[in-house]
């Protein structure tokens, strides 16, 4: 409109011009407002879009999370991944679109407003300014009086200048308006168009992507269809299962290839405490064991019976509850209850079969002596390997390890008497392993000669294991077979019974092959029947002693310093460092005797540990807590004239040297020997003073008098209490030592322990008394039971965590 | 050592626990021998005493284990709680610290004792009224929160001592007799579920009694 206006009209600044100008200005204002609104809306559109894109990307992420759920299901996983990928691709396109929107609409329109509209405004300002100026000048011109010609002239000049200026500004302004009005047409349209182009690109990208995906969508739809069919099928199938629900209990006895029944299911078990409550537990038979666990809460299984071979099962009909049966082992009895008669019968049958199978399996494979005679491999490799998977079961491992370890003691993998492979029996007082035939002969000798136990079936007290670990077939045969005549018929694997019996009798009862003590000078040694090596050198011997024994340190110590034979020699040298010069031991005699020529001391038990420590595989600790930290060394020397079996046993007990004790007993030492020169103490007193449980246990195994009193009236229990040897007190009480015997001062062990404030020993002694009291009463068993349990706890503790029993000592 | 009545229907093991000096030993001596000793020494290890009481015409023999409160006189803990069906957790109403330590003792019970063990919180020395440091209501509320029974006693003037033991033994009896389903009435409660293994030696040791062999 303004463009069409005559330029003269403008220059004249006519009312018409002004009117048009006003309307033009109003239109520009309107335009600006509208554009502002567009900008605002578009900005918020972009922002909302961005939020949407962000949410969609979160959505995709959450889908990724979901896909982790299907990581076991490759079909679903791959489809899902592809879908998520497409979704993310689409999201990317959307991001681009939003980006374009802000690039086109926002950028273009903003710059239109900022530049073009603003320049119109600028021109308007100039125009208005000059218009006012022009008005002023016109006014001034009109007011100038004629008289002032100079002034009139001046004003006229100004008027002309301002008018010209006004004309230019007016044109500028009008031009800018016209320009804007023409420009807005294409600016706005092109902006919208470019946005539409962006949209078009966006949809194109989408279409391309989707057409690419089309085949995938198709296959996926098919797959989904198959899956839903599958669901339908499964649903049908599951519905049919309801038919399986019966009134009867479900009994499942499967048999594995070895015909071992695999029975499992819920049973009620009665707790063994006073509450006698019944709990429902999931029971199963597994590797010759009866095991149970809770339905939920704990993963760990509990072993009810370690070894089915020593169990029996019997129905219990006299109780109030129905379907009860009892699983009995030598040490325990468990009351169990099935849900129904069928289950009850099935369980009893399964248990009986399990027991049978376990016995059979052990005898045929695990400890197969007969059918594996020719194989040289360690028979215990089998159970060990097969059990390695079940490491969680400490007890089981412990038992297996115990067998394994006992057979690893030098010589123990052959029967001590007939050399047949893989002995399964032992004589615990002799410290040897035996085959079943020889164990039969040993039994017939009577327990004062040999106490036979099964390596595989019996429970083993820790202190007996310690004694076993100290001895072993090699050590014992060095003593009992030291001197076998060439012509004597030894027992062999498959000899006839009479040969076996006469060999064993000669060996242990008559002790025919034991070498006597070395003879010295004029004092006629008791049992020497043969010449010993290097007799001449022995003539110089004046003293003898026994080496303190620490053959197999506790396994934790051993890790710190595993002594090689060499360091042992060094150690023994330093322990005798009081002696100057080199200690040339005599030609190592077969009798565990070595000779220190320079000092003329005959040392018993010196060469023993060299041999045994070579056996690095042995992990069985034989040492006792109370000797920990003890210096290696010897006990006080004795004059050679006193070298007799009795005193040798006496001294060896003090040195807790079981092999030398064994030798002394073989030489005919009296286990109850009383040393009149040493306060009338007997060997068992010396064993107590050694600080170790082993010599005490060894003597008890060999039938020593447990209540022997010395001249001061002190029993071994007195001494052990006095010395604070908790494990020994425990051992003596376990073997029913009499704690009511008073010493010369009228003290019983309990009062001594109270005086010494030794809490553990006080507890044990009082518990022993309580036990006696309870036994007196009619229902003695309960007290007895508790006593046995606590004593067992203590002796286990003494072996596994001896340091815990040391505490009270430190307090003193 | 308690009444020597050999006939009983039930035998319950009850342990006395709590801080040193709260009067556990005197509670025991008051209940079993009606004795009180103001200058009793610290208990070393465990002391035992028994006494029988009558509940519902049944004779219940309580075998009470009085344990050392002082850490250095305590023996191996597991033995204390083995087979225990009741526990008297004692504190001294005049020493707040002994009450604060009740939680510690409770934790020890939860760790070592049978989960069904009946626990009674006992505030002893109720005769020391002028020195009271633990309010009866506070202790009662604590006991309720923890599912314990509660009583205040004085071993010195005998207040509530018999009642405390009577109550806990009755409570145990109720639980045990409810659960006891198949045992004939004269059956002892702590029957041998865990019989010591007997190694049968074929030649000797045929006397068949429960005796350790291999001696």
C-alpha cells in the first residue's frame, strides 16, 4: 500500500500519508506479535520434543534391562535386541527433526525479527525524530519576525536543510516498510517449507527403516505366533497334570547305575533336645549318607548320618505318632516320621537298601583290598576324588582325610604283619595298620596285647589319631622286627592261618624279634642278646638320654617352617649347642639309637624324625598344644648303668617320645613302673609332666593304672591340674579317673584347680562330679550323656583349637 | 548338693547367666540350700546344683549351672548352653550397667543356646530399694519386648527366689509336656539321643555297660 503511494505524497507528509503509515505500522506490530508467538510455541514444541526423545531413550534403556532377563533365551533375546535397535534408530531420526525445527523455524524467524523488523523500527525512530525537528523548524520559521532579516535568513537555511533531511528519512522509512512487507512473504514461506522438508526427511527415514525391517517383522510375527501356540500347548499339558494329583503320597525311588537307591522326600524329624519338637525336613540319601535340609532359608544340608554302613533302621510302633521309624547308629538315634504308610515303607526299604549298597560299595571299590591287590595306587584316591565336589561338608572330608592320612604314615599302606596292600584295620595301642586276617589274630591275643579298630568304620578320638600318627608300621616294625632270624617263616598275604598266628604271636606276645638294649661294661644289661654295632665305641658311653619328640608339628606351624631333614639335623645340633665340636653320630644303628661319641651320650629317638619328615605329604598333626613352643631337646641324662627298659619308658614318657616308649614296652618295660628315686612317681606321671596328651593317651591305651599315686599322694589328675594341662584333665576324666583321691595335703584336684583359678579345669572336674552324682540316681544316663558331650567338645577343641584352652594361663 | 531324691519325672538343665557380681551364685545357694553368703567369691568356671520341685504332681529336677560372670573365669561357652532348656538372666537392680549388658547376654544365648530356650529376666538385690538404678517398669517393658518373663528377686531376704525358679521350671514343663507326644509319662525328658559310641571289642569288654573302653 505504501509502495503504491506517490512519492510526492510522502514528501508532502500529507494526512493520507500519515494515515497509511499508521496502518502499516500497526500491521508490522501485528506481524511481530504473531511471529513472537510462533517462536514461543515452536520453542516449547522443540523442548517438549526433546523431553519426549529423552523419555523414549529411557524407554529403550529399560527395554535393554528387560532383555537381560532373557539372556538364557537366545531367540527372544535377539529379536528383542533388534527391536530395541530400531526403536533407538527412530529416536535418532526424531532428534534430527527437532534439531531441524530449531534450525529452520527458530533461527530464521528470530533473525527476521531481530534484523528486518528491527531495522524498520530504527528507521521509524529516525523518521519521528526528524519529523519533530522539521515541525519545530517550521514553527520557528513562521515565528521569526520580518524585522530580523539576518535571523530570517538563517532560519530559512535551516528549514531547507531540515526539509531535505526529512525527505530522505521519510523515504528511508517508507522504503524499509515496503521492503519488509515484500520480504516477509518469502521469508516466512521458505522457513515453513524448510521445516516441512525436514519433516519429509524424517518420515522418509522412518519409511526406509521400516521397509528394511519389514521381513524381520514378518518372521518375528510368525515366531510370536509359534510362541503363543506353545503357551497354549503347555497350558493344555499342565491342565492335564491335575490328573496326576492323587490321594496317595508320591514315592520315587530311583536307582542309579550302581543300584544305590536315590530316595528323597519330606519326613518329620524329632529334635534331640528336651523340647522334642517335630520339624519337617527334606531328606535324601547321598553318598552313603543320610542328609536333610530345610525347605527354604538355608542352602546348607545337614548330615544326619555320616555313614550308612554303621546304621540300622527299625520301625517304631509303640509311639503315639504313626509311621515312625528310627535310624540308629552306634552313637546316635534319630526318630523320623513319614507322611503315610507307603512312604514309611518306602523309606525303610530305601534305607535298608542304601545301607546294604553302602557296605557293598565300600568293600568292592573304595577300599578294595582283594580285587585291587595288584594295583599300586593309593586306595583312598577314589573316595578322595569323588568327594572333592562336596567340599562344604567338613566332617566328611575330615573323616576321609583321616583315613588317607593314617595310610600315608610310612609303612601304613601295607599290613604291618603280612604286608598285604591297603589295610583297613588297625591296632590302636600298637599304632599299626592291619589287614582283616591279621586283625582277627590280633583280636584273639586279647586287648592287653592289641586293641583292634576299623580304619573305615569306627569313630576315632582325636588323641588316638595323634598316637597313631606318632607311630606307624615302619617305626613299630623297626622295633618288633628288628631281629628276625632268617629261617623264621614270616606271615605273608596269603599264608595259612597257623603261620599268620604263630608269626603274630612271636612278634607281639613273645616279642621274639625285639633287639635288646645295648650292653655296657660290667653292669650286665638285661635283655641284650646280640652284639651291637661298633661296640668298641660304645664302651666309652657313660650317659644316656631320650630326645624330645616333635615329629609332626601342627599343620599351621608346618607351613611356617617345614623342616627338611637337613635343618632338622642343624636344629638338633643347635639344641645341643652346649657341646663343642662336631657331633659324629655312630653308624646309624637300626635301633633308633645314635651315639654322641664326644660326649659319650647315648641318645634315644634321635634318628626318628628324619625319616618321617621326609614324608611331606603327611599333614596329620601329632603334636599337642601344651608342647607348642617347646625347645627341641632331650630330657635329663641318666647314668648308663641305669639304662633299663623301665627307666627308658619313664624317660621317654617325659620326652613325649612315643616311638621310644613303644620300644621300651617292647623291651618288657612295666607300664606301671614306679621310680622310687623320683618321689615314687610312675610313668603316667612323667607323661603328664611332658605336657602332651599323646604319652598319656598311649599309656592309657596300653592299660596303665590311671589313678597311680606318688609318694605325695598325687595322681596324674593332680599333676595335670597343677600344671594346667586342660586336655590331659579332659582325657583322664574321659577315662574315669578318680578325682576324689586326696594328696598328702588333703587336696583333691578340684580344690587345686579352684586355687589356681583355672576355669576350664574347674568346669571339667565339677562336671565329672555332677556326672557321678547323676549316675547314682536312677536316671543316670542323662547326666552321663551330657558329660560325654561336653568332654567330647573339649577334646575336639583341644585338638582343633588348642590356643583357646591356653587362655586362662595367660590370665594368671 | 540339693535334695537327693532319686525319683523324678523330668530333668531340666537351667543356666544362670549375667554380669559378675549380680548374685547368681547366691540365687543358686538360696534356692538349693537356703544359704546366703555376703562375701562369696567369684565363681570359677561352672558350679552345679540340683533341686527338685513339684509341678502338677510331677517331680521336676532342676540341674542348675551357675556360670562365671567374669570373663577370665569363664570356661568354654558351648558347654554351658548345651542341652539347656532354661536360662535365668540376672542383673543387679542397683547397678545400671549390669542391666545394660542384658542385651549382650541375650545375644550370647541366641548364638549358643537352643532356639526354644525359656529365658527369664531376673532383677536381683531388690532389697536395695534406696540404691535402685533400674526401674521395675523399664525392665518389665524390656522383657515384654524381647519375649522374656520377668521377676525381681532378693537372694538376701529370699524374696521371690523360689518363685523365680518355680515359674521358669513350670514354663519349661508346660512347653515340654505339650510337645511330648509319644513318651510315656515316666520317660525322662533328656533321654539319650546321643549315646556315646561303644566300640565292641570281640574278646573282652563284654560286660555291656556304658563304659569307655580301650583304657
